[in-house]
């Protein structure tokens, strides 16, 4: 049974190295515990219990902690990259009438104003948020 636990240990480590999902590493730890139990002469039932309890306990108690400590790789979407950029109003923005368009990077977007103010055509605005296909904008500080 020692050979089986070595294979499980190596497989779990290879899967973890390929995915970095912080899941299979705990099964590797469980397999190591079961491998030690097998080397000490424990029967198959004890080995399976050691594997299950050790892997389950480590997964349950330490994974949430490690997820908080290890920053994830956050990749912003294309629309999130628009926030903070400057656009030009090509149609007066009036939240009350639901009108308003801006041009940002050569693309026309529907727009609404952040504070509810009317922004005339030709003004330069800053994108504050993106909701679906509508930008929320505010007048540039330099233009006020």
C-alpha cells in the first residue's frame, strides 16, 4: 500500500503545481499521512481514515486563511479599463431625458452624468463607472 500512497502523493503535487488552486495540496498532505501510517504497519482502514481526516481538516481550516493571505491574479475587464479615462460629449447628457453620448477612444457610448447635472456637447468628461454599455461621467475638474 506504500506504493499506492506514493503515487497519490506525487499525483496530487503535480496537479497542484499545474493549477495552483490550493485544493490538491491538502490531498497530498493526506496521502503523506496515510503513507506514514502504512509504513508504520497500519491496516488499510486506518490509512484511509488518516488520509480523509487529515486532508479534510487541512482543507477546511487552512484554505480560507491562505486564500486571504495569497492575493489572487485579478485581471480587469475591458470596460473596467475605461474608468478614469477622458471622453468628449458628442450629444448633450441629460439624465432626466435619458439622453447623452460620449466618444471614448473612437467608440461612441451612451452616457449619464454622475451628479445628475446637464453636460453640454463638446465638454471633456472623466469616466467614473461603466454599467453594461453605459458610461457614468463627470465634468473634468480643470473645466469647472
